[in-house]
């Protein structure tokens, strides 16, 4: 009876086997490697945030805010009145990574914010490996080599270093998927590839603006590559033109609104918070010297201590295991697929652009040598707002991962020599990429935060008892009242002018103006730094004081 059942419907087990092979096994492999590389993150999944107490807590706030705006306020999350109260502030330039926030809407139905955040961190590493595996296999046609290609991408020093708190940057999982979809679409247009390319580009955009820009650049490069090789499908044929029209229409409706809104905001308002491109550029030697975020970074501190950027941004080491494979691909390029040249060009172009506006060696800028990035700043609208050319190394890493898969695919895995070489590659790569201890954050809400939560919601809060702007944001996820000021990535300069009087009143202890002019009712202060005011103290413990500044019916 069982034999007849299996024979009658052979497609079901075949589909299941295919799903396990192309999705289940890679996911399991990348999850296991993730656990090893990030230990002891997994045992602390339920209690600690997989992030630091800086930008990481801002990204925790991002996730909380999207939940708050959509579920409770029934609004889109790109503007908030909970920060920079009473004016509110646009979040169009914020590193909001809404993809993670919207997915967390479902997760937070059955798990708390901490676990939802950690789940999305794990997701980015595991699915980043999976999509890079798919892309690698398309060009290498080797399962094992593609598994390694996916690992090179998702467990790169770039990716692991940003795990300290840059949720938007570790969310790189959709870049390989878009590149794969777009390549297939340009090669042979179809309706489903048109939609797939548009949706995957939308997912990239909803993770990070930088990655969206890099994908557009890569997409143009792919078109130019096919045109140069005279393989670009003719648009005179309806079977090619119609899918292109569908892609453009889908992208116009789904993808375009957010970047257009950002460009409009940038053209009408000056933003503060951009980074100096000369500081956050790739030093010529950075891809070749183990990074400051490496487990054994003491061995290379003589170099990394010279760089102006922080170690999380400056750690873009490719690994000599990868570099040697890249060199093999150059020397023996005729032995590999003809498409290898595209990935070599992509690595070269993004590598050069990542060097920024001026060449930097050993942390010293050579003013006499301008770089192509200067042209990008002039040509691309809003480019100067970013100021982070070093982040283009993510595309160098992706291109290197595909090249690794293409080259290693030529190894004979059924021979002793082939197994030894692959084993040696894996061992060296793991040692090179081992990160230093990754941050775990377990911040308990102090009692004064619970007190703020219980107080009447008839005004805003200036929370000076919190130890940092990021912790201020995190505490707001508990008391859920509007807050004066607030740490966001890109702040409109006009808001600084509006808030200056409040800043001055606070400096001069003119608290009688807080409530009547700015609707700020509650002021907190550390217990060891009480404020000079006669306003009543409504709460006091061994950590903080809360003052009630209500002095008019307007508050």
C-alpha cells in the first residue's frame, strides 16, 4: 500500500527533497556556523540583545517604533511625534531598516522585543548566506563550492563587524537575490523575473539606502556587460519589451516612492548627521590586513590604530584565503566561465570607489591623488549626505564570494588533493574571520522608567537620568511618552533652530518655560546631579529624580 502511494505521487517527495537541498541544508549549515562564530549569543537569546549600547539600541528603538506606529497609532513610520517633542521629526533619513520592523510585527505577536530583534539578526546572517549560495551556484554549478561562496559573503569581516549594532548594515541578505534576479531578467526577460527583480530591489531598499544605491549601480553594470558582449535582448520584440514595462511599472509603484521622498527632503531641507567621506574611506591596505574586529587583533593593532575610522567601519578584511583565490582567478581566468570577468570588474570598480575622494594609506590621506568617488559625489543626487564610501566593500565581498565559488568549483572534491585544498581553505578562512567577542546587552528598565510609564500622559519628557542618547531611546520603549530631543541618524537643521530655546532654558535652569512653551512636563535627573528648581519632586530613588514641571493648563 505504501509503495503504491509513493509511486502514484512521486512529485511530492521530489519537491521536498529539492526544498531541503536548496534551502534547508544551506540554512542549517549557516545557522550552525553562525552559532559558532557568535558564541555565546545563542544561550542568551531570550534575555540579551544581540547588539551594543550605542547605535544598536537606536535600531532596537526603530523596531519598537514601527510596531508602535503601525499597531497602535495606525500610521506609516516615517514621521514621529514621540521624538523631538513637541515638533516631531521626519524619519525619512533615519536608518530605520523597515523590513526588519515590519517582519517583527508578526514576531512580536508571540515574543518580546528582545527576542524579535535577535531573531532578525540571526535571519540576516543565515538568509544572507542562503541567497549568496543561490547566486554562487548560478555561476559555479557546484553545490559545495557555492556553500563556501555563501559563507564567504555572510561571515565576512565586514558583516561580523557591523553586528556590533548596525542592524541596517547586517541586513544585506537581499542584495544577492536582487543581483541574481536582475541578471536572469536581463539575460532572458520574463514576467516573473520582472516582478522578482522589483520585489527583491524593494527588500534591499527597506533594509538600507546604501545597499539600494549599490544594487542600482550593479544593475547598470550588468546591463552594460550584456550590451558590451552583444547579448542584450532586443527591445523591438514584444516578449522582451513587455516584461521590461512590467518591471518599470512595479518598481515605480513599489520601489520609487521612498527614495524619491528622501531626495525631495534632501533638496528642501539640510540634514545634519552625515559622515566625512575622507574619514570613512577604505585604506588601501585594509582588505589585506586582518581587521580591528578580528579575534587576534592584537597582532595587527600596529596598523588599525592608525586609521581614522572606528574599527566597526574600518574592518573590511577580505582574508588571504579569499585573496589567493582571487589571484588564481586572474592568472587562470581562461579556465573559468566567461562571466567571471564581470565579477572581477565588479570587485575592482567597487573596491576603487570604496577608497573615497582621496587615496589613504596607513591612515594618511594623499591629497594629490583624487579618486573616482569625487565624480560620484557630483553626479549622484544626495551622495554627499552618505559620506561612507567604505561601505561599498559589501559589494567587493559579494563579488569575491561568487569568484571563490567559481574557482573552487574546478577542484575535484572526490580526490585527496581536492579535499585537502578545500579543507585548508575552510580552516584558514575560519581563523581569519573569527570575530572578537560580540556585544550582548541586557539593560533592565530602572524604577524611574516604570514611574514615568505610570504618570499621566499630559506632556513630554526630558530624560537626563539616562546615561546616553541611545539609552534614552531604549527607555522610551517602556514609558511610551513623547520625548524632548532624541538621537536619530539624520536631523533636519531647521529643527535645531526650533529646539535651541529649549536647550538654552535647560542650561539656564529656566524650567518654568518648559511646560508653557514646549509642553515638557517631566524632567528626570541623576540622583547625584539634582536640578536647581522649586518644581515638585514626584519620584526619587537611589538612581534618579523626576520633577513635575506642570505650571499651566496648556501642559
